[in-house]
């Protein structure tokens, strides 16, 4: 073999070597892609299962809350109406019996209203605006504090899982305000800022130090729940100046 | 003159590229309007068309010595009026490289597109500066510009592969069913092998002219492979069972080159 042939072989070898490196690179990339694809799918399955678990928990909590509300309504409202109807039916006066019939009709209507809340079908039919208005009306009716709603837009066409999470987060935020803040006024506003929609829950109660651990876990759960649907939860509170919770809806 | 042109122009490479262009035009015209406006489909056709134009121009230049001599004189080359490497330098090494970079840019994830923009700018500025200052004149072989072009294309292909193993859109897809994967792979091989081949060919030319001419066939075969793949990109919407939709395909996009 003369030196010229030698050099040509070196060039051929170098070309084949480079080709080999490129082939190895591409094949390795395909293998890494496959591995990461499997990992990614496992991660997605885990997120999906966590999401489903969160939704299930939320449904349970809403049902629990509804049952408590129904129990209270049965005792405080329907029970009272039925007792009154019983008294009226026991009377000898015709007008009292008529009044008793009206009270009984009212009680039947209340029972029908309550029965609709026993399953979660109401979540489908009720809009978020209507739900907030309903909750604020209840608070207002108890005389605990003044409650108002200001809505620049109607939150319609939300997927059921988004609605469930929002309902639970709003419910919990309002409950926290009532239980811990002793406010004179709770104000909720629904507004749009650019392309994002927000719900602001504001009270003028005691407020708290947001860095304290005691408040931490509850708020952490609410934040995490909003994140499971791609939304955001923001909390601002100053001792003596009330609390502001901003929920940013997923786009 | 005409027979001289055909003699200089006709060979298996130019004929194959011509046929690929004709098939490409036929299928491009059959594409829906929305796809015709997408650079994913018109850019491969532009590259194919450009290849045919510069090969035809190469044939014309080789058949018209006076014209070739005049251009060489204009570029400052009075020593070798037979050279037509300036055409190959400007069309194949520079413009085609930039067009391929634009093509790769369509496929890579949006956050990495800016790197391609930077590389195109650096490449063009370097090529212009090197040619104007006479470091690598347009009428001679340009190993540095060729090396820069090859390296930039290799880095761009690398960016595509990194996206393929990190981006969720690509992780959801099957790479072997993506036309972008095959085109990037072919470009990766072409630019690395053509580079080593062209560097070695200059050296081998001094030892054995015949062997060097035979080695040029490697360039041609790889060139045909790349252009056949360009044709496949245009045809891909008609091959739904073979190729999947690209992860970053945006139907309404008017110009991917601007972003």
C-alpha cells in the first residue's frame, strides 16, 4: 500500500466514522425521546389522577356543606313552617286553616328547593354569578354582615370541573371571612383585566398576618386547587384592614 | 450555443432535480389555499425552484465562456476565467444554507427560533465581510464560509433534536412519523458528509482527478436525497397514513419567517 492509498483510506475511514457518529446521535435521540415520552405519560397520568382526586374531594366537601345547609334549613325554616301549619290546621277558624294551607304550600316549595341541592346537578345549571349571589344573599339574610356583588361580566360556559373548584374555593373563602374575620361588609366583584377574568373577594374584617403558619395550610389547599384547573389564587391581608382574595380564572 | 448549454446542463443530478420540482409544483397546486400560504409548504418549493435555477445558470455559464469570463473579471479573477465556483458559492453554499435554516426554524420550538435568527445574521455578516475584505474571495473555494455554514446547520439540527426530547409537543408525537425528523436527519448527514467530502476532495483532486470527480457524486446523491425530502414535505398532506401533523404546525400563520 503506497502513501497515497493510505491517505485515501484515512479519508474514507473519517467519512464513515463521521457518518457513524451522526447515526449514533440520531438513534440515541430517538431512544431518549421514547424514554422521555414514557416518563411524560406517567407524569401526565399522575397529574390526571391527582386532578380527579381533587375533584372528588371537592364534590364530597360541597355535598357535606350542602347537607349541613339542608339540616339547618330543615330545622330553622321547614320545621318552623310545618309547626306553624300544624297550629293553623288545629284551629277551628276557617281563615286560619286557609293560612295553614298556604304555609304548607310554602313548606312544600322549600322542600322541593332543598331536594334539588341534594345532588350536584345544580352545578351544571347554576352560573358562578348566580352561585355567588345566592351565597351572599344567605350571608345577608343571617344579618351577620352586609354582602354585595358587583359583576362586570357573566361567567358562563365554564367546564364542570372548573365550576366545582371555583364554587368550593369561593365557598371556603366566604366561610373563612365569616368564621375568622368578623367583617362588617363582604364585597365580591367579577371583572375582566385584558384577556383574563378575575373574582375578587374582599372583606373589611380583622385581617391576619399571611406569613403565619396557622392560616397556611387552608390557603395552600385553595391555591393548589385553583392551580389544578390552571387558575391562580392570590391573597392579601393586613391586620386590622381586612383581606382580599383574587381568583384568576384559567384562560 | 443551445446544444452547448444542454451538453453542460444535462446530467442525472439536474434532470432528477427538475423532475422533483415538476412533481413538487403539481402537488403544491393541489394543496388547499390555507396550506399554500404556509411557509412549511412553500419554502421547500422555493428551495427546489432555486436549485433548478442555479443549476440552469451553472449550465449556461459553462456554455458561454465570454459571459463567465466577464463575471470573473468583474469579481477580480483574471487568472482563471474558466472558474464558475462563484455561482456555487453564492447559491449553494450561502443562499441555500440560509433557506435551509429558515426551514429548520419552522420546526423548532418558538423559544429557540431566536437562536436561528442570530445564526443567520452571523453567517450572512461573516460571509459578506470575508468576501468584501478578500479573506475568501467569491471566485475561489471558501472553506471557512463552508465550515461555518455546515456548523450552523448542524447546531440548528441539534436544536431541533433537543426540542424533540424536551418539548411536550414533540414528546406527545412519534418522531419516525414526522417529516421534520427525516428532513433534519438528512440535513444533518448531508452537511456533515458534504463538508468532509468537499474538504477532502480538494486534497484528492491533487492526487487523483478521477477519484475527486467520483467523490463529487456523493454530493450529488446527498443533494438529491435532501431535495427528494423537500418534495416529500410538499406531498406530506396527501400521505396522512405515513406522516403525522407537525407539533408546531399553525394553520393560519401567514409568515413563519418573520417571527
